[in-house]
C-alpha cells in the first residue's frame, strides 16, 4: 500500500516541478492541498490519481485534516505571506499531534524554508526562522529543512528572446551578486529527500545552483545567446515594490503582469527585500547541492540553453 505524501502550495513554482517526479511513481499517493475551488479543479485535471483537498493553512483544524493518515509532508508556504509563521506553526503542530495518534504512520516533515534565515533585516526570512525553531523544539525527529536561494527561472528568458527590442524591467538593482537555484535542481533534491526519508532526518540543506552572480552577468549571457541588446530598467523603490507585489500575486515577471495587490502581502516586507538586495544580494555555495544531486548543479548558461533550446 502506498504511503500518503501531503504537499502544500501544489500549484506553485516549486511543487509544479516536484509533483511530476513523484506522481504515480510507486512510493507515494499524493494528497494536494488546494487553497481555492479554481486551484482544486486545475489540480484534479492535472493529476487525476492524486487526492485533492481544500486546505486553509491558517486553520489548525484544516491542517490536522490534511495530515490525517499521512506518512510525510512537503511543506511550502505562500511567498511573503503576512501569516506565514502561523501557517508553519499550524502544520508542525498538526504533524506533532498526528505523530502521537494511535496507529499513526507519520514519519517525515520536509520544510522548504530559505537560505540564511539569520538575515533578520529580511522580514520573510525572520518569519521562516520561527517556523524552523518550532521544528527544532517539537517532538518530531523526522524533519528536514531545505533552504533554497532565489529561483533563476523567474528571469523572463523566453519573453526577452521573443521581443524585437528586449526590455528587462527589474525589481531591484542588477549590480549586486546573488546566488541562484534552478527549480529543476531543487525539485530533484526535494524528491530525493522525500524518497530516501530517514537518511535525511535532522538535516538542514542550503541549496544554491550557482556561486554569487550579478544579474548584469546573466543579461550578458542572454544577449550573447539571442544576439540582441537588452535594455535593463531599474525602478525606484516604489515602482519595484509595485512590480514585485503584482508578480507575487500571480502575474508573470514581465511588463504585462496584471492583478490586484494581494491583501496578505505586507508592503514593508517587499520594500525591505528590495533594499537588502540593492545593497547585499543573497549569497551561498553550491557545494551541498552538488553533493545531493551527485552531479554538477545547473549553471546559468545551461539553464539558458535548456529554455531557449525548446523555443528556438
């Protein structure tokens, strides 16, 4: 009989890459936590053999229902959500209760956090640090914390390649170096950790695919590949905050993104992020990623070729 794996934010950037690596692969039956009717319907069409359940991560009872009878959870929390700490606490508390229930089968809590939660100037990092602490102090011994850096896949590569005169509208300055992670690499590591289970208990994994890289360097590589000069526009703080909040709401990384600003996003959090990246970036090493993948992580140049090789 297959073990049940609960997955939160199943339609998001991380899990949309992870689920195909686990869906109908034998070990796990997937239970996907949908946050809306529209999300639930889309997931049922995409993954007809998965169990799709409506879940309010802000409700402890809803999280308890999500985890009833599960063996493991891949816990991803909504990006820059003002209630992120409470949602993380609810999932951990529900997992603890499930682990103590008679006849329980719960074993593994995998939490997707972020690189360097010690950076308290970044408010969303600070919220995640409390969730990590909740795991440390809980009675759970089967937990793993994944700590990815920024996704290289948010770079609007295909759009720039298609434009006659490409324009890249940034959220923050492209001149300070940050490490990047490929969503393909992150999904592969997440699947490995979930499938191997106990081998990864009590582990914290900083996950970067690259060494610190300036976005101007990424732009130069893209220009070389598409044979066009890219105009880079850097907004002021207000403009960058508006653009990033629209992107996080569910639009794309390009100029045409639409949608009302999400009420659960705190503008202070977004502005702090932009100010921090303008001055420091977010930097880490790909060594742990290399060890887990047992291959070289995806480079920026390889990622560009992977994307444009499919469109050109």
